[in-house]
């Protein structure tokens, strides 16, 4: 009964996106992607290009006839750098058979400790990439005004973070994400920080359109099992959103009127 | 890969229990029970006996060859009252075909506003009912010492509440429930207060053995859809528990080493 | 403009109680008690009697003409034990010059890991001690029904815990403490778990009548400074409660109507 | 034992700033400013200039020989507008006797519902105002990278919001504010959203240098009493920060070794 997720005109049934980093092995990654039910997987262009540790053969290990590639600009500290890497990402997608893939997950991250994105550089890069025909999915702090600016600049989604990348702190800025969702006309994808299925479900329940989860799956003790858990949680949260939750009441409300008297 | 839930020697595959109160119609209840995938449904003995509003035909509307009945003592303010109603519940289960059903969800609730259970009366009633051969599932405040006392008295589970019945406030006493789980040798069933799938998943992730959810399903805008969401969330949370979550980190952890340099 | 705190007919101006355990030195304890502005200090009878490490000379180090002693039954695992220690506490108070002091902070704690109180044993001991003329201040889990039972048994206050003793986790069961406050006719003293001034203020803001804080002061890096902070926080929270906080609004509310237009 | 607060070379002893909006009367405002102990009061230039409702005589009602004025640009939707109003503010301060006052609280707020600031416009206006010799205190979303950019642009402080203006939701983005504090070389002033003394204390405890609170005081049931509470809470939180809180422990830690045995 749900409508599909549509990003830049392309339709997806799963609302969970995953990544390729940090898995213990290529096999773990393959099993986890499958178990999650995801249809979009993000790939760090820079690391694939340079064959960074853990990235050899990574791009070839995924069946790109079934999974839509979301090249990302991880490792870019400036707008210029990110624009350049985005172009490389487009080439990479083409080489791997996705001729019409113009998607890019835009990350402009000057800070090495918290890996938080630069709002100014992100907006600059987004404006340039939109001009060049990219479908831009920018990774941002949960700033409602920045989200609106990026939407007006033509971005395909906004991707506010729940908490720092890989931290597993969950959604630490729920209020701002709710405001972004309320105001957005493009899909809102909560990205970064989710550590547990309940946090995944929570993001979907407040109306997020999709999630991107990498570390919480790849670094779980049992990655494929956590992938399955996250896939189910995304659906559970989405259905919960559609089903319309009960209001929060200050006092208790009995399960039925206390009118019964026993005649035994 | 999960082991089943075993309560008083009886085996269940679903870890979600539901109820029968507050539904808009019998049909809504039937569809919701089905959609939730639950195998245990609790029934207010007192209201069925008295044919309270909304309870006519209720007991007959469920297929008791597939669903295990959990008679409850809702509406009882004292231990004596609860013991009496528990006995009626056993008769009811027998009449409906469950000859060997000795389960009772024990509620001793003197307070009409928050519907919080009386620890003293609950312990007294539990001791008596255990003596009479019941499998007792007591509804309690999340008090670790009381939980231990009830376990020692021979209860089949403990059922700590997350927040007041029907309030949808979620799990407001997580720390105590965690201590109960850590110490219990019987299954811990989180009961009351859950409002959303994320809250259901959260309870399972910290190691609860099962959940009982009624109002959040029955009073959702779309009850059967919420039932499905809760069923999925219980599984997602359980798998998340088994999969072993990532630790919470204070800072960010990049998805892969920042060693790449581009050679384009 | 505040009314004083009255416990068992005795009047106090400060709403912060402190303890004597865990200080680095007797001098630190003395300075901290002074800096906190407290008028009630709790003392572990058992440890003073046995001259446990850190307790030699402790009772003599406090000016009992200015500070009201609150003997406590720490270290007691059963009701019987607690009753016995309470009687010793009364003797100790008399010996130190407080002839009319019948106060006892009742702790019945069978569990050594979380130091959580036993509701059944606590109620039993309270009933006995009330009979013997004690002003009983029972340490309890935040269980509203138990609190009501203890009040009906004649206790002078109830002392729900915020979180385990010494844990500094803050107030992890706010909802239950609010219900206790709403229903209580005796003073409610939040005891255990508070780690910071903000948590102290929070307890007072929801209407607690007083606080008991020991570890958070004694084990702070600078104990007397933290004592001063806690004393101020208790007052700040109390005044905040009396002043009537603004409602929580979902959206923003401008500091004044946005009607201005500039005519420069 | 604390060092004073220094902003743009000017020294203050109080770490609480207040405002002038929304009071029920000029008298209430005067009493509240006094009771809070604050030394800095912010004034909406635009509303004073236009003599908006509730702002007639406002500027004259404060003793500017004792209170340092912080003109703000409330009501400005663009950088240009804010720069213009900041200049008017400087004139206003001079007219009221503060010849050397170059302070401006910079607000660029295009959104009327949540009153959230525009990061791009704020940075632009800040750069211009710094050039013109202003001490700029920008109101921002709690975005660590934006805070760093503003600091590098020469701002005198950063003023991250806790939650939307006037909402009383408290600090909804603690994690980001902590990162800002950790990285900032200029004072961090938490502004907007604080509703209670405990929330004020909490901001100070994590190391904020100061607070700005308006609505929570002006709209409290008893404004001067809440002003006093907030003043005390700011000090309590500051002392708590300086005193060094205890670590949060997972289990309980007894107030003294459980070695005592009674020899009665």
C-alpha cells in the first residue's frame, strides 16, 4: 500500500541504502547487501580508484544489474575536490554498466575527527554539480535552512546526519530532522549515526523517506544478520509512519471500559 | 538461527503478544492479530464474562486452535480478586478448547488513573496462583528486586511495564528493565507503554524475550498495518540483539581509511 | 517566598541533604557540608559503629548543633537487620546530643551490584519502625504504588531513587517520580543517581520536595565546589518550580511581534 | 575561583544574558533583569526603532550605565538587511551612552515558523560586519563547521541554538554543541530554546561560556522569580563544570566499603 521511493525520477522499492566500507571481507559485504534487501549501495570513488586497503575488487564484487550505484565523494575536503571526484564517480558508474547513472552522494568534509560536513563548501559543490547534470544527494548537518537552500539549488534529496559517521550514537537531532522533513519537497534520507534497528525505525516513523546505513551493519558482530535486521526495521518504521501512531497520553488508558462486574 | 521463546514449557516462534481491547471492530481485531504474526493473545476475563461493551463474541472471534490464550485479570484491585478471576480464566480457556492452558497474566491494579500495579498484592496473588498450578505472568513496575522475588516465587515470566498502559510514552525506565533482563532466569516480557515500532525494537534490542502490545495496535489509525509494523519491529529488534550492535563512539569513524589520493 | 521543608514536624530551610561517605578526607567532608548549605546529613550507622575505613572520627567531625543527623541503615540486607540498625542509629543520635531525633533513612538492600532496595523488606521494616516511633524515610525504587503503601504505613517521606547509588546516571525514571510527587501527601525526596547540578535542578523543577546527594559531591574532582554547585542548583530548581515554567511549544515563538518595518 | 567571561576584550562577571521581549510590563522586565544578575541585555533594534508594541520606552527603562547593550538584528531576513540594522544598533547604543559599544547579535532569519537562522546569509553578514569593526555574536544552528567558519571570519563568539526560539524545548542537539565547545577558541553562548533552570545548568556543565535566555524568563508565570532561578542555575552549572563531575557508572557504587559488621 506504500508508494515507492522516487529519487531523480528513478524508482526504488527498498528505502534502505547501504555502503561498502569496513566489512571484514568481500563475502560479508555481499551477504549483507543481499540480506538487507537494499537497492542502492554507495561506493567511495576515491578509495576504489586508488585501490585503498579493503577496496580491491570491491566494485566488481557487486551485481550492478541489480543494485544501483551511488558514488560518493568521501575523502574530499573542498568543493573543488568533491566536484572532481563526482565526475570520476560518473565515469566509474558508466564503466560498470550504469550508462545513465548521474547520482552522486556529495560529501565535503574538512574535519577529520567528527567527519562533519562543511555547509558552505557543500552548497558550492552542489550548485556546480547540478549544473553539470548530476542528481546530487548532499550529506549535511541537520540544518533546515541549509536543506532548503540545497533543495532550491536543485538537489535530488537532502541527507541530514543523525550523528557523526560511524559513531552509532543514533539520532541526536531529531527536532531538526523533523523540521527538514516537514519542509522538504525532495526525499529526505537520514544518513550517518544510526547504530540499531530501533534507531532506523525511529527515523522512518517521523517521516524520513529513506536511510543510509553502513557502519552499523558492516561492523556488527554478525554483519549479514544486522543487515537483515536493518532492512526489516526500515520497513517496520515506514509502515508505522503510514499506519498512524497513537497519541502520547499523560495518564494511562485502560484496554477497555472498567465496567465489568463478576457474577460468579 | 534464533532459539524459540519458551514459557512454562510451551514453545512459541513469535515474540510479540497482542490483546483484544479497544479495537474499532471485531474484524479489525481479527485482521490485526493475523497481520502481527503473534501466537499469544491476552483476553480480559472479567470483561468477557460480563460481556462488557466491545467484548460480546470476542472470545469466539479468535481461532484458538492457532492462537494461545493468555487470560488476564484486568480490572482486579486486590490479590483475592485477581486469584478468583484467574480461576475463571482457566475455565474460560478450557471451554474454548485449551484444556491444558494454565497461563494467567496477573494484574493487580488498585489505581485507576495510571493503572500501575501493586507490588505487594501482585506478589501475594502470584504465590497463591503458583501453588494452584498456574503459569503466572505478572504485570509489574520495572523493579528489579520485585522481579527477582516473583521469579523465586515460581512465576513463569516477569512483565515489566515500559510506561503506563495505553499511554504510548515508550520505554521510560530502560535502565531498570536492563537490570531485570540481566538478572532474570525466566523470560522478560515488556508490557505496556510501547507506542511505535522503534520502541518495540528497542525493547528487544536490550534483550527482552518478548513484548505485549495492545493499544498501540488497536488504536492506530490503521490497526492491521500497525500490527504488521509491530510484528516486523519485534523481529528486527530481536535480530539486532542477536547480531551484536556496534559500540557507541564519541567521535566519528570513517567508513574506510583516509589513505586514498587521486591520480587522475 | 517559599515555604520551608517540614519532615515529621521538623522544619528545614535547605532542601538539599548530603552524606558522609567516600570523601577523600574529613576536611573535604567538612568543607563540602558547609559549602552545600545543607541542614541534614545522613550517616551510615553500621560503618560508624564498626569504625569502618574512612569512618573513624566521622561522627565527631560534624557540628551536630547545626546539622540534623539522618542515621541510615546502609549495609542491611533484611528488614530485621534494618530495624536493629535503626535502633542503634537512634542511640547514636542521642549520644551525639540530638535527644529528640527519631529519624531514620531506611535502606533494605539485598543486592550488592545495583544496590537496589527490596520493596517487600522495606515495607515490613517501615511498618515496624513506625510502630516504634521512628520518623521513617524509606529509600525505594520509584514505584508509585509502593510509595503510596509506605505513606499509608505512616512514613515521614518517601525517597525514590533516580538511578543506582553512586552511578551518576541522573534521573532515569522521571515519569514514575512525577506520578509519586503528584500523589504524595508526604515530602518526596529524590535520592541516589544524581550526578550533576542540572539533574539536581531537574528533580526540584518537577516538584520534588528535597534531594539527597552524596557521591556526586564527595567524588567530584573538587568536592566543596561541587557541593556549592549542588546547593545552588537545588535552590534554582525549586525557584523554577515555584516560578512556573513556560509551556513547551512545537514551533518557535518570536521574542516580539514581527511587525516592525524600518524607516531609515 | 572562576575566570571572568571576556567577549571582544570586554569583561563580564555574569554568564547569563537576558532580553527585553515579551514581558507583561516594563516593570516586570526591570525586576527580572535585576533578579537575574545579568550584565548583558539584548535589544531588538528594529522594534525599538519602530516603537513596536511593547517596545515604547523600553530602551529608556534600563540603566545602561550598569547593563551592557547587545543590539540584535531580529526581524532581518537577509544579510543586507541585517548589516543595515546592525549599523542602526550601533547608533542606538551610542545615543544611549555606550560610545564604545560595537557589539551586535547577528540574526538572519528568513523562516517565520521555526525562526531558524540562514547559515549562508549569516556568514555573509558576519564577514561584512567584522570588516566594519563590529564585535559580531552570530545566532546559528549548532553546526560545528559553520561555527568554525564564523570564528575564522573574526566573530567574537558563536551562539548556537538549543532549540527553536521561545519553544522551551531545551537543548535538543547537545552532541553538536559539545563539538562546537571542544573546537572553539571564542566563547560559546548557548542561545534559544532553554525553558528551565536545569536546562540552563546543563548547557553550562558541558562547558558553554555563557547563556542567553529571554522567553523562559519573560513568559514564566512569575518572571522575576524565574530570572533569579536562571541566574542561580547558570552559576550552579558553571561551578559544576569547574568542579569536575563524577563519571557515569553502569552499576552502583556503595557510599562506603561494605565491610562493617555489627557487634551489638
